[in-house]
C-alpha cells in the first residue's frame, strides 16, 4: 500500500531569487560547465547545495557539505527560501519538445512525501543497481543540510487517472505558484494543493498503487540509509518522523508525455577491432542492412524497432564508411543466444546488445562496462556517430528506446536493468520544492 503525504515545502521566494536564476538540473546531470554557469547566475543558486565546488583546502570544518548547510540556513534566515504555511501536495507539469519529432508534449504529476519502504515490502520497486560513491556523497550532504533538494521520480499506472483529475482541477482553479523555463526549453509549472478534500482524494487515489523508481535510485537508497541512522540514534521508530518519508514526484504512466530516450553506446580503446570478423560472428543471429546516409540509417533503425534492431557504425576509411541496422533473425532461439539472463531481460534491446554482441563478440565484460574502460554513453545519436567520424571511437551502437511497460514489468518482477538502460526525459528540476527531514525545522 503506497502511503503519500502532503508536506510543508521550502520554496524559493521569487522576489529575492527568480526561479530561472536559482533552480538547477539534478546533481548527476550537472557538468563542470553547467556548475560554473549556475554559480555565475545568482548568489542564491541551488548549485551551492545540490553540487557545490570542492577545493583542495577543504577540511572537516570547511568543505562542500558544511558550506551547503551554511547556505541553506542563511537563505532561510534571510527569507530567500520560505516554508509554506500548510501541508500540501504540489501539482507539477513540464511542457517540452520531443528531441526527435519536435512534437510538443506536457507531462503531469505531483510532488508529495512518500513513505520509505524496503524493496522487499513490494510497494516501491527499483529497476537499476546503485553505486556506493554517489550514495556516500548524498548521505553526507543530507546529514549536514537535513533538507532534500532533489526530486525522486516515481511512476505508477492508474488507467482511471484519479489523481490526474484532481491535478487538472487544481490547475484550472488558480495560476501556477512557480513557472520557469530551463536551459533545455522545458517549461516547469507548480501549483500548491492544500485543500483538505483534494489532498484526501489524491491520497486515496494512490493507496493501491505500486511505485517504480524511474530516476533517483541513489537518492532513494540514501533516504533509506539516513532513516536507518536516525532510527538507531532514537533507539526506536517514530512512524510520523519526517525522515521516515522522502520527497517524491509521482507520474502516471497512463498520462501523456512520459518519455524514455535511448542511451547509445560508443566503443573505443579495444586492443583489436575487426568489423568483418564481428559481422561473421553475428551472422547466425542478425541480418544486416547497410545505409550510406545518417538520415536513412536512423529512419531504418526506428522502422525496425518491432523486429529487435540495433544500429552499428564501425570505423572505416572515409570512402568505405557505412551504417548498418542489425535485425534479429526470425526464429532465433534467444534462450540459446542469451543463456544467462531471464526471459524478461531477453526482451530488452540493451541486453541483446550487451550480452549478445559486446561481451561475446568484442570481449567487453560487465566489469569493463562498470569501469567504462571501453564503453561510454551518448544521449544524442549524432554525438555517438561523430565519435567514430573523428577517430575517437572504433564503433558506435545505437538503440531504440525501451517501453515504460518493460521497465515496470522488470522492476515489479524484482529484476534490474543494465546500467544506463533508461533516460527519462525531461528531468525534474532540483529546488522547485525542498523537503526538511529535520522535525524541528518542519
């Protein structure tokens, strides 16, 4: 049973901190250049908290975490960030353009405080493994600031769209409390929903839902670890303690605009790479269609999606370059090709690539993948292909995006997907709401 609660969010005061100048992308999407841009944008930009600068002189009493805590406390004291007077849910829409089709879409959800559950409880499910480094960083930040600034992105499936109906009514009833356009042209709008009857209706609509983490696995497990620390310090469990919950954005898979982009693979630094030899190895499993232009190649890859297709662009002399769409042959025994993965995993193109091509055909092991020794990732197909053209890569593999239904099936079956299998787009803005895990502050 999913338990979601309204909370008194801390939010930026636009009179002192205009939203466009202070909100950021999630911490794991912030490059060094973006970090510099955010620091230059405003003295109150969330970057000082979400992903502050690290200096060689940092020590126990003055480091990225202590500075983050000091910034939050200073901004609250000065009214740059204020806390809402009543516990609320927060309707959240994102209006954006799809990267490939340029079609305009709107994704609708809401932000609330979700009760933290162990995965074994069968309420909240993951679809990715996590790494210890990011969790240690986020835990230390939470210990110092005691405020969550980044959103956990959870999806659920409700064909009746009960919560969505309440959110739509709230949007028509009042103008948004927050409206801003981010650096990717995404328009973010936020509504405060404090009416008791609407809050109750949303809670009831969510009660029977199973929740799957779309983005934020590291932050979710950090919240669990922090909760466990606080329980140990208290010597007992307080069910209503703020640290028993985490700030989450809930998106219905039955609504519009839920978009997953593919993440393409770029292979480099192999001791030996021989495309004709790789093609001979793949011949029993895949038929290959060649293309001479990028545009035809990309269209061909999309058109062959239902046939289980993978795009390949190997290095070659300029006059011999060609693009290939590798399509799984009809009647192929996937259990034989992919003997070490489950039936659900065999339906994923990314698994077909990793377990059917990269490891047996090129010797790129899971350990090598984890270390990113020979494999890097690109969201944009053009960037992956450019890496081959400019000599930085030996071959680029392009994928079609997976379906959200596949993510839910695998997650609710207790399985996880390979690293960087999903890229939910667009990202949720950090700082649009903030959640205190400190009972005295909230």
